[in-house]
């Protein structure tokens, strides 16, 4: 599993998808979240503004998986 380091206490889920390089645009990230393709700590979320913190595990269906450090 790859690691994505953040430099703040939290980051919004849609911003993290772009920051991690999983998507190239915010619009692509919003689509993945809207289509229920993103899990945070094993649970599907459709909340793009969800605060992600260090230790959270993000899974994008058939695309990527990483832990936030």
C-alpha cells in the first residue's frame, strides 16, 4: 500500500484525491466520490468535503489504495 503524506492536520477528501495524483482534476475526484467508488477506512462515502486525517486509509475502486501519513 502506498503512502501519501499531508502537511496539515486534515485535508478534504476531494483535495486529497488530486494531491495524491489519483485524479488530475477536482471534477474527476467529485465523479469518483459521487459514483460511490471511494472508501474511507473501509466505508463508502459520498461526502467530498469529508475531513481526512493521518492514519486514514483511502480506497478507490479498481484504481488506487493508500494510507495518509
